[in-house]
C-alpha cells in the first residue's frame, strides 16, 4: 500500500519529471557507495580475523559506515572513507582501484617463529550468542563465548491476588539499569493480568520501548485489571546477553478520584539479601506461582542481590546471562598461512582481505594504529545504537547486515535462483526511499522473501499488528473461505469477497509477495495475516452467502487462533480405528495408550501443524533401525560467499521400539506442517511408515538462526541445509502426499473434515 500511494502521488503531480539526470546520478552514486561498503563490511566482519575487528561493535560500525560513505562524490573519496573505517580494525586489508596493481601485502611478519594462526571457522554462523543453537563461530587460537541455554530471557516475578483490584488501573514502577550492547540485548519491566479460565488479559512487557539506557532511571508500565481477573503478575527481565539491575519496585492502583495508592508487595527493595535467590540457574527453591516472594527460575541466567550499586537502600536485584566458552577448533579445515581473498566491491574498487593472520603473545599481526583505532572508537561511541529505523542510517545498516548474513551463510542459493547482488541494490534503494521504520519493514520483508525460505520472517514489536478478525480463513476452490468463526454474523462457508474494498484474492497475492517460502507456505501465512491491523480497529468486509452479499463492519480483536474442529487428543473413532492428534498429544499420553495403538486395525496420526515433542512414536512404526544419518547438514565455512569446507552431518538415527504398531497407518498433513513436523514426516516418507494424506508440507526444515538488527528488528532464517533421506531436494518441495486430498466448499459448509475422512478410508481399506 505504501508503494501504491507513492506511485499514485508521483503520477498525480508529475514528480517523475522532477527526477533530473543529476538527481538520478546522485541516487545511483549513493547506492554504489553503500554497495561497496556492504561488500567490504561482510567480508571483514565474518572472515578477517584481527583482534581489533573482533572487538569492534559491528552494528554501530554498520550505522556509522553507512552515514559516512553514502555521500562520497568520487571513487577516490569513497576509497579514503572506506580506508578510514577499516584500516583501524583491519590494518592488513588493502583497498585499490579497479584495474590498478594492488599495493604489496602487509600482513605477513618477517619472523613467524612461535607464532600461531588465527582464522575464522563458522559452523553455520553464530549471529546471536544469547540464543544457543547448533551454530558456532570461532577464531582459531581464540576463545568464543555464548549463553548456555536458549531460554531467551531471564525474569524475576511476583504475583498478587487480582480480585480486590478488578476494574481499576494498576501501575508498576521500578528503577532499572541495564548493561547491554548490541541489538536484541535489552531489559524491560512487565505487567500481566491473568483472567479466569487460564486466559490472559492486559499484558505489557515494553516490547516496543525496551530499556537499553545504561544509567539508573525510573520506568513504569500500567493497564486495566480485567473484570474477571484472578491474578496480577509483574517483574523485570533481561533479554539476550548482559546484565540488568533492578531496585525500588512499586505497585499501585488508581482510585475513582484518579489518585494512586500503594499495593503491598514482598521485599520491593531487595534488602532481604540472597535468601530468596538462587545462584544456580533453574534451581531456585521458590515454586512457580507462589505468592509473597520473588520468583527467579528462568534457566540460563544468574539471579543475585548485590550491594554497591543501588539507587535506594543497600541492595539491588541482578539478572545476568550465564555463558559458556569454547577454545578448540570447530573442524579441521582452516585457511593456510597468508591466505587472502580478493573482493570486487563495485564503484570502481577492489579489496584484498587476509583470512588468516599470525598472532604473537600480544595479539594478531600486524597491529593497527592505536590513534586511528581510538578515533574510530570515539566515532562509534557517538552512534545511537538505540535509534529506531526512522533513521536512514539505521535502515541502511540493517540492509548491510542482513544482506551479508545471507550472502555468506544462507545454504539454499543453488535452489533459490536469485541475483543476490542486485537484491542488495534494491534493498538499499528502498531503505533510502523509506521515511519511517514501518515503511522499512516492508523493504526488509521483500529482501527476505527473495530467499524463498519458509523460516524467513521479519519481526519488530514496534510495528506488530495486535488485532485480527475473529475468523479462520482458508483458500478453497480458488476463493477465500471462512472455515470457522467466533463472530455470530459470519458463518462457516461464507466466501470473503473484499476487505476494506480490496478483493480478497488480490490481498492474498499482495501478502504472498512479502512472504518467504514455498507456494504452499506463502498461501498458509497470507491467509493467517490477511486482515491484521490495530486492535479494536474496524475493518469493512463483504462476504457472500447463498448468492447474497453481506457488508459487515468487523472489530479486530486480540490475535488468537480460531479452531475449526474440536479434535480429540487421542480417541477411538470407531471400533479398532484410533486417532492421535500429534499437534497436541504429549509423548507421555501417547506412550500410555501404546498398547491399544499397537493392536488397532488402523491408526490415524494428524499432523496439520507442529508436533508436541512426540516424534518418538515413530520408533513404534519403524521395522528396522533408521540409518539415514546425513539429512541435516550444517555448513562449515571458512571463506566468503558460501565457499564451503564441508558439512557437519546429523540425523535422528532412531531405533525401533516395542510394541510395534502393526495396523494400517495414515498420517494427515498439509502446508501448515513446517520444520520439526517435516523432520517427522520425512521419516514417514522415507521408510513408508504409513499413507500420507492431504497436501504437501511447507518445504522448510532445519534450525532457525535468529538475527537481531538495529532498530528493534529480528530476522529469522534457516541456517542449515536439510535434504530428504535419499539426498534429494526437500527445500521448497516438502513431503508430498501419497493420497492427495483437499477441502471443498460444500464440505466446509457441511462441517466435514474431508482430510480426516480420506484418512479413514485408507485405514478402513482391506489390505
């Protein structure tokens, strides 16, 4: 919509005539400058192993570098600017003009006796050390650090009875001082109202205004206590890596005259000391849900009270990330001594970048100029790392970082054929044209969509849509159809014609253009996101029912799934035919029913979503050991541009278990099944463990690699290569059904689960 409005305005006022040749050349020059900076940035950040480069704040450098290079008027000016940015941290990198003889190398010391080699090794790539994964990045003969667990955030919590405060506003205040740096590392206060029936009412965790200022300051969160509230929970949290201190917690409620009165809470100043805290993550003796004391049980973090830095009283609470280190190489391959890569930067420049350096007892050789390094650090210190993407330089930095992560580590460019350097220029042009962070989110979505990666997504809590229409929508017979509704004005089987005046199929196609992945996955997500917007906003929807058109004003409510069928977890649907909902059934529940499943004449496993940690059920279907041990492949990277040293292969290598399920078996699945679901279905496909009924799965498998960016963005993508068990392509293909089945409009209106009906026909059949 943003682009359409801009084009419409240009046509209306004749803006195209104002784009003079000089202005066009200036725009092209800026993009070329930024392209050159981006190419050098990625190679130096991920492959040049100097100690100075490893110590720099790369997010800040992306912002500072974008600001400095974009307006260079000549090739020489650009070269000088790039040299001033990179020479202090990569003194052996050589920049020179295209066609000119490069200067002599300056990274090999005369005497290498006793010196060791330092070089980057990437197993996948470790972008976010606060979220442990199978991915690692280290420099040989150096130490790498990351968090020990992937809980994501550590929190301290207290709870009170909500009934005395129903219908009133409640406010949480506290003094907070975080010690964090880098995108994704932040602190927050949070306040949540728990309603009757395990529902959530008001909730605010400062997602759109995280705390990153390193000084002690007072922050607050407030909201209304729902009329059916049973409990109010509140506290503070640390997200990512670092430390946060909290003190002087206050909880208050508002009276009818708008005055505030304090609510009594336990130990608001943490003066009781460490008696209520655990130094071992996850081992706190306070039980979850206990009232009257602070709870600190999120794993992967250290919780303490500390003296010496408290704005009120003697003590403050501290939450600190628990970290682990690694020093040994990830794999055998590494660049030989003196190895360099030559990079065409564009804009008339090239670079020679050493990817292997010697180190002595002090640091990597050669050493940078200390004065130049200090000047660069001073410039980086002036960068506002907390700025939003309303800043042009933050937007440009985000493109530089994101494009490089994919350029060097995305494992599917041989499958997804795209001109990735051209996408860099398009994204840079978009970032320059955008005026707000909300507009820029669309530019990032377009970039990620070009990856063709079902795990590819762009998040930013500042711009997240909190409201949706209370319907479930599916694409059936080339129409957008309501398959379930929490709105009495809409019926199952209604066909959605327009949303806010735009034909629904057009909206689906627009949404798909910003979604990454296979056609089946794009369709699933587009329908889930078709009518998102601000909570409590009104959207005009025209639906068709029995040949009549109904014009409805629908209020967007909080985003919650609208289930279509009340599917059982495990049930005997008819004598001898059992049904297992793998989306919901815990393994313990399945295991307790295993004797009945093993003797059933037929078993239907429903996986139209995501497994509930229950893939062990496959052990009871396997006739022999699983020997397909190389279908998950983590790239081993030591050179830029995805020049691989090899793969670290893995598989499940499952063993058969008893009792064996010997009846006829069918698995129901479709495009909603992604990632872990496809790992499970991949074994079903390869070993023919049952009929596969329905539609192809999403075609995106492998561990996600979350990548935080300045401005509050988080990009997700697939960091490993996953193939089918016979080695053929899985990405964008998925697991295809052996018994294709699809929904019909008549079936929806009749309330039938047609995929389940097809599975029943399979397991009822005479063998």
